[in-house]
C-alpha cells in the first residue's frame, strides 16, 4: 500500500495530478467515512422505501376508500414535487418542531439529526414510486391464482403475503431496480442538509486541497462503482428468483 | 406524421410492448388524488396558521399575508432581474431542448452500424445515466470557465446557463436510451420493406423509422421533462437565484419559525401545480399511443 501512495505522491510532484485524498491519511480517512455514510444512507433508504412500497401496495387493495385515497394523495404529492424541496421541508420546516433531547454534553439537540431526516425524506420519496411499482406487479398476478388461494381459506393478508407478493416481486423487479438506482443517486442530495456523505466530504476536500478535477473524477467513479455493485446484486436476485416458465 | 393510410410502405405495427417507462401508472391518476394532495398542502398551511395564532400576538402580519407578500419574488425573481420559479421553468425548457437534440444524436449513435461509434455512444450514455445529477451539476459548474474568448468576442457563461448544461447531460443520456428503445420497437419488416424499395439506411431512418418512433417517444420524453423540472431546485445548491434560493432568502429576512412550513409548503405547491398536469397529460398520451394487443 505504501508503494502505491508513494507513486500517487510522485504523480503530484511530477505531473501535478493531485490525488491527495488517496495518499494523505487524514483525507483518505474522511473520504472513506463519507463513502461509508453514503453506503449506509443508500442501504437504509432502499430497505425503508421497499417496505413503504410493499405496505402501500397492500393498502391500495384495501376496501376502505378513505385509506386508498390517502395513499393515492401521498403518491401524487411525492411524485410531483422536487425531492430537494421535500428534503428541505422535512429538515428545516418539520425538524425544528420535533422535541429536543440532551446529548452527552448536556446541550439540547433535535431528536432527529440530518442523517435521519435524509433517510426519512428519501425513503418517502422513493417509496411513493415503489408503491406504484409493486401495484403494477400485484395487478399482473392472475385473478385465478388469488381465487385459488381464497378457496384454500387464506385471508386477505395471507394471500398478499404468501401468494400475490412473491409473484408480484418477480414481475416488477426490473422497474424496482430502476427506481432504487435512482434513489442511490439521489442520496447525493443529502449534501444540501449537511449529511457528511461522499459528495459533502468531497466538496470539503476540494475546497481545502484545490483538486476539484481529480476529486470529481474520484467521485463519479465511486458512484459508478456503487451503482454497478447494486445493479449486479439485483441482477443476481432477479436470476435466483426466476420462476421457470415465465419470461424467455 | 406517417400513418399506414398515407404511406403505403408502412405495415401496421405488430403488437409490441408500450415504450412508456411508467405505463403501469395509468390507473394511478384520479381527480380525487389531486384533491387529496392539495388538501394535504392546505392542511399544512392551516396548521402553520393555527400555530402562529397560538404562539405569537396580533402585531405581526398573518401567515397568509406574508406568503402573499413574497409570492411575486419567489415566482418571478427580484425586480429588474430574472429568477425565481420562472427561472426554474426557463432552465427546464433550455435543458430539455439541449438534452433532446444531443440525445437524439447520441441515440442514433447507439444504433450505428459502425462499432466504434456504437461503443463510444454506449459509454457516454452509461456514464451520464448512472452519475448522480448533483455531482454532474458540480462537475459542470466548477470545471467550465465563466466566460470564453473566441477571436475578439467574449462569450459569457452565466451560472444559470452552466447549470442548464449540467442538467441537460443526464437528460441527453436518457433521451438517447428512449430513442434506441423506440427504434428497436419498430418491426424489422419496416426496415426490410424500405430496403426492398431501395431506400438508403439514412433515408430509411429519417423518413420511415423515426417518424413512427415519435409517437412512442412522446410519453417517456414528457416523463423526463417532469423529472427534469423537479430536479431544477438543485441549481440553488450551486448558487443560482431560483425559487428555492429566494424562498430561503425570504425566510432568512423574515426570521419567523412559524413561516417555515407554509413557505416550503408553498414552494412544493408551485412545483406540484406545474408538474401534476404534465404527469396526467403524459398518462393520457401513453394510453392513446399504446400499441393495442
């Protein structure tokens, strides 16, 4: 490893390619922490938004009109407003209304930090899309399958949980994949409310070390790799879930 | 627009999957949904109003009066300057125009017969599709000059224009994918019959294939326009005087916490009112142009 850092240092001396965020221990440390924060943020949001999608799609099949209308309003509101403004709304408008707790130094601080608000706002944003995606999958499930389950004495939740959802997930995986990739890319917006994720740390480094171009390339490469890994995982999931006799 | 009736070489398209990325949303739109969403916003505003009644005395102007006072600024920007929500719309128009034209070229590169062109176009498309918008925006903002000298002429690049380019890049890549998808959805028979009538490849593409693609491309294209419009507040992060920046400025000058929810709520409402009809219209076109099977 030392050899590599020395090589990168020599690149700076000889050609002016400033990759200080790799060979400097401090910069590397904070960049890695930023990347880890991005991964945590992305993973939490992906899980929560999928959960919102599953529950929302179930609620949409509900008998209660008011419940359906509420889910519908939620979807339309979050789909048709900018995610950045949503995030500001959550963090700056709802955040101060929350109760405050004392931290270990005895100073009052909001109960939810910027990371938590980023998770909440991004999950609700992507969740609205996920409900639609899951619903499209639910609608693709054959009616006769549901009737067969009914005749076997499954109740509504059991039908959804054991029959409809497993089939629906397989149908809507490609669309879900698209939306979750989009969600991972949208985590950069947490920059706006100062979540120390990769973009935020990167902007700190490029301001301190004046290596905007090198930092940008690193940043873009990082996101390409992150999205690449996610897509690879999802493709594997898709393949392992494939039902013989469907698709090609 | 070529239709089978007016153009004899066109064969009735065989059933193909609809190209819309959000075709499944068709039944999601009901007038009631609009009502509910508007109701949610109104509730937020009322909650803020009630909160204000409880917490502050009567000396200050009410929430609604304050919102009304700032509305012209947030919609149109400061006097004698261009900004605010109008700038968001202008940026979205320009970025869409630039993105569409370059995306069409890139999309044609994706289906080129010449392998190097194809792979370069593929790499560009993948790069811009998979990078976060905000990172691309920073990329363009920080790494392009603020003005350029060509000969004796100095061409200025104001921040909002650079931001437009930054937003046009991901649009370009996604439009390219739409073009590729649409061209691939045209039955091979169209190409073959054109070939048998001695059309060159360029002629076939321009006069037979692309005219048929337009209909299929319109719904996803509009979908991307809505996504782009909802991404325009990002330009506030890189220091452009858009509606988001001005809302924050207004809040900073008012210094009243009870205004936070109504002000941000109002901004959300502006975007909702602009984007929701577009989304509904997209769904309608999608249904209309869907290939029946």
